[in-house]
C-alpha cells in the first residue's frame, strides 16, 4: 500500500476512535475568540490525534485551525511525546503501549506560534474499561406531533458487568454502518457510444458509515456493584432505509476519570436541554486546559485519557417495519441519442424490453443506478460478514 494511503487509513481509524472529544461551541460575547482543543489519548497503541483551533466571534460555530504550535504530552516520570503537525491544525504522534500506563498521570502542553502557553491539569490514566457483556435491540414506538401517526423503530441497549477494580465512569461513542442498494443494476453505459457495462452490480450495493452525534454517559462510582443493565442508546426509526437491508452498530466504550465524567455529564445535560452536540451551546463549561499567561481566558475542550473497549452488533432487514420508497423514476427512451433534456452524457441505462436486451431503455440519475449517490462506498467493509 502506498505510504500516503497508509497514513489516510490510520487517520480514518484515529477519527473513529476520537470519541472522547467532540466539537463544542459555547455562546460568548461578540468579540471573544478562544482556543479550542480536541485532545484524545487512548490505551490503544498507535496514532493519537490532537486538533487545535480558534473559535470565531458572533456565535459562529466555525473554527480557525491553529498552525505552527508546539504540542507535547508528558507523564509524571518525565517521559515526553511530541506531536507533529501533519495537516493544518491537526497534530499527531505514534504512541506505543509502553507509554500508556494505568495509574500514571499525564499533562498536555501547547505553545502557540505567538508564544501563548497552555497546559492541562495532570490527568490520571483511568482504570481499564471492562468489556460490554451484551449489545441488543428492542422494538419501540415513539410519539410524534400527530398522535395518530406514531413512529416505529428499534432502540439499542447495552449491559455491562465490571469488576470492582475496573473503571466506573463511562462514555459511549456509537458508529453506525448500513448496507443499501441502488434501484437498478447497470446494463449499459452511454458516452456518445452505447457500451455494454462489464459488471452490472459494481455500484448496486453500498455501505454507509457515520458517527452518531449523541452523548451517552453513565457512572457506577456511587454504587456498590460495577454493573449497568439495559442502558438505552440510539433509536433508529423506519423513516429511513437504514434498517431495510442490514445494519451494524459499533459501541466504543471509554473509561473516564471523575473529572472527565463530570465534564461530559454537563455537556450531555446541556445538549439535551438546548439541542444537538454540534449546535451553539448556551454557556461555558470549564474543561481542564488553561492559558498559563492569562488564567481568565476561557479555553474550550478537555484533555481526555481513555481506556477503550468495543462491541458490535448486526441487525438484518426487519420485515415488521415499513420503509420509505426509493426516489427513482426512470424515463423511457428508444435510443440513447433521444435522452431527456435534463440528462447529461455520460449516463447509465437498463433495458426495459421483455427480452431483457435492447430498447426501450430506462434512464435515470443518482440512486436509480449508482448507490454511491447515497453517500456510501461500494467497497465492502472488512468487518461486514
């Protein structure tokens, strides 16, 4: 594999694991600009990523990447890991397992190009994250604005039974993947000349993967038993086609320190009251990073240390649910030269003849022939079975 492709693959994996920090955009006075830190260190050896940016004033949720900073993570025994700027505002370091030790404390240091010094409070690496015992789903009907039109779907739940000497504070990140199909296979291709298409099903099936933008936290620190039962996760309704063919949910469980769980519980509560995780927030929630030259500056974000465990579940097409019809209407033509005025060359065709070949042809755009128009990839994920 070429070096640049290998790096991009590592970036993708790092982004999927970067669940301890999410963008957070509080509401400040109009002229305020603050440092935004998205910092994550996990116990999985490999690429660790830290993002630095500045918030923009006037309640704008956009951020400006910070370039040219010196970023290091130190431990309480004098060890140092330097982060290099791989892309604008994105700093990475390859950290081995021997550098990540439970019970040790770590601190983030940032020196910006204009000489500002930021440091985090020392954070203890949390205890190991216990494995999730089970990840499952149940049918659920929820009410809507129209009491005569309830919404049907499924909700996911998890159970966890940890040992007393394992982590007791948790945050879950959810990554969903679903399989879906185009409306038709490709039979012909026209680019000024009509060609037989060599592989009719190459763009017929796709897979879409995305992170669920919700916060899920729980703690057993005030309970005798370190167990969680029937903890509710995301809800997937029949309003989309995600459950129509095959669906998979990956739950990433992060163990957090007491300080970190307090922070994330406040973020979770604020999002429940004021909107989604990526919307402008109504107020500032203090993290653990400070400007050492200006303690009054409000720094956004949290330097997280997380132990990680994961569990995946697959859900095959659910016949009890009713999914929306695909938006695809084919136009009928007798020859590709007689294409509709909206159709641009090149385009795909399928025979509508009772014989299965030749005219009349059906033509259409997007999901009529190419599943990639739905935002997914036609490359089957390695974990799909």
